[in-house]
C-alpha cells in the first residue's frame, strides 16, 4: 500500500536540531502510513537567526527581515494592521 502524504504548514515549526519546539515534526513523523512534508519560516522568531535544514522533508520559506526582528529578535514590537471597517 503506498504511503499517504500530508503537508504541514506552520510558520513556527522548527526543524529537528534547530533548538526550538519540534512538536509538529515529532507528531507527524510518527504517523504510520503517512509521509509528512513541513513548510515553515526560515527565521527563528525568538532569536532572529536564520535557520537552515538538510532534511528533505522540510521546506523553509524565506521571511523578510524587519528592523524589529533584527534589533530585538522578536516580531512582538511590530504594529498590528488596521482593523477592518464594520459592515454597513
């Protein structure tokens, strides 16, 4: 029986060995009969460091740097977008 495939898209999914929380990898890698592929940001939002990975199950998506992530290592200081206008 061929393996089923699942794509896991999580901005904060750390690859194994990157020093972050790897619960997405741990959970989906243990599913019998499933082949996972992970899509995540290429930046560690806690430290501001760029991540790399050699694991073919991971695709790290480039996220542009901002002054807030470069100076503080966190995106917490970024302003929120304006709230949508209420419907008439």
